C-alpha cells in the first residue's frame, strides 16, 4: 500500500476531540502526520466519529466455544475451579484446523466490536494425547494464520505451563496439551519468532501461565536465558484461593512475591491482579507494569472486583481483555469497570478524570495500556502509531444530535456493536458497514467446528 490519507469529520486525538482531521500514513499504515482543521480534498473520507482502535490484551480464543456449556451448576458450590473442568474437556477436542477456524471467527468478532489488536494467551501446544506435533509450533502457527485471515494484528503469547499446582511436580492428565519443560518452551519461542509475518502487525511475547503453574526456579531461569526483550504476561492473584495457596507455599502474596523475585517493569502485564493489598498496589503501579482487566470474564467466574479507583489515583496503567470471550464487546468491558466502581462507592462517574467523562477517561487509558501490553505502536491517533481506527456511525439513532464529547458515553453506557460502522487496521478497512469481507465463509467454517465439537 502506498502513502495514504484519511479525512475524519471528528477524531479523538490525545488532547481531545478535533474536527476536520487529516491522518496521513506511510506505506505500512503508520501515521506520519495528523492535521487538524484540514481540508478533505485528496483524502479518503470517514464521516463518523473516529476513535483509536482498542487493543485486546488477553484472549483465550478457543473458550468462545464454551458459550452455553457452563451455565448449569456442576457442583454444590460452583466456582472457577469447577468451571475449569468444562474448559479442559473442550481443550482436549480441537484439531489444529478446528482451532484455526474457531480463532478466525473470534478475531472477526473482535474487529466488529472495536478491538484492533489481540494478545492471544495461547496454551494448546500439543496433540490431544499430549504428544508434540511434528512441528513443535503447529498450534502457534494456527493462531498466526487465523489472525492473518481476518486482518487482526496479533501479539502471540505462547504459554509456559509446567505443573498443575504449587504442590504438584507435573501437569495433570487433562493439562497434557499445555505442558512444556523450560528447554522445550525456549525452543518453541524460537520457532514462533521465525514464523512472524515480518510486518508491523505481529509480535511475540512470553507468558509464564501463573505462579501455581510455573515453579519459581523455572521462572527465574526463563529470565536468565538471554531472551530478547519482549512483552511478558502472567495470570496473577485472580482468585482468593490462589492467593491463599501462594502464601502457604511461598510465604508471600502472589504480586508481593513477583515484585520481590522478578524483574517486573513496564514490559509486564499482570493479568487480573484482582486481589491486591494496598502495598502491592502501590509497588506494582511504581513499576510501570500494566494490569490486564477482563471485567466480563472476571464477573462470569466470580473472581471479585479490581479496585480501580485507587489504582487510577496512583497513576497505574491498565488495559482490557475479552479473556474467555463469553462476551466480545469493548463497550461492555468499559461499562462494567465504571459500574463496579459505582456499586462499591454508591456514586456516579467515579472513574472520570479531569474534564473527561468516565467513558472517555477509561477508553483512552485502556487503549494506551493495551498497546503497551501488546508491544505494538497503537492505541492513539499520533505520528509514529499504526493507524488502527474505529468509526462510530453518525447516523445511528442514539448518536443523533450529540456533540463529540458525548459520543463515547452514548456508546459505552447505551450502545453496542451496531454503532460501529467501520474498522481500520494500518489505514486499511477490515470492517465496512459493520461487516467483514470474508464473513460468510468464516462463519460457515466456524459453524462446522461447533457442530463437530458438540457432537463429541
């Protein structure tokens, strides 16, 4: 693609909403210039309200297939640990081809929802019986291929999973698709690096699954192995049971142990981190690490609520993830963050900062934090950032007559994905009039996966 320019009637820039904005991009879709009060001549015109696209910093794409399968209680006291049984069963069924077709459909739905990047926390490494594929990166390649098929920028996060719990030496039988020793994991990272697309829409990170799944000696050895700098994502302090087990085993709370023992910095994403002490919260914020919040999944699993108000007051970074993909909705994740804070404080617009509404505050902070977590130059309409954009439809009935400062509130608190007219990745449209060019064939293939998996 040659140099290109987009003319936006309204665009949300880092300093706020602006009119008549011309965004000029280079051949790779990276923004080289943003001009306010410009003219439309010579530019492709985007008539709606244009936002920077939202990075999705945490996804287990295959769990989308669990829709409807975890509603009936499977135990007298249903919780996260009983939910895992259904997840393990599903994880054991998928072939590489089914995995790719499932992820392609999920990524398409993410684009329609306004996500313009995804960090896939990927742990289905081996065949269902636990044996490695002939190509150790077979399943990782399927993730990359699915993203390419729909035009979704991707940060691939191969997961290191070594054991089933703090006191277990090995993985459980139902986790056999996940498990690696450290040497095999390092070889997997090397193989994945060689398969990246070579453009600016795919990146590699690493993901030690959790403190319960990776022994401390393996985690420390991972960071002594001389890996090049890359994003680091880890599940941490998601469940109170996990916190209690960590204290019993290590003598410290999970985030407390991590901050004491590991080189946590701005390249780290602490996924969930739901249960933090005040001291952990303060120390984590000072590292520059991003907290990865997934409100719809955390609510679905009964995890608890992250204390967002004090985290923002400390200048803490955060981003949003769709996690189990029970719901794929940027607006809903933001709405839940604000509503959780309202329910706790019994106030309104709790998370608003400065002159921005809570929706605009949370959107901008989440886009910035998500971009950092993905290790990709996105998250704002700025020179040097890839032109990943979302257009809200000015003709939507609920947006009629609103000024730009009211639009995000309308979308987040009253709207849904039908307000999104188009989505652009690297200045190229991937969603137009609410649809993807290859939607029909991708839906057909996904329906076949659903039919095959649910018959087993």
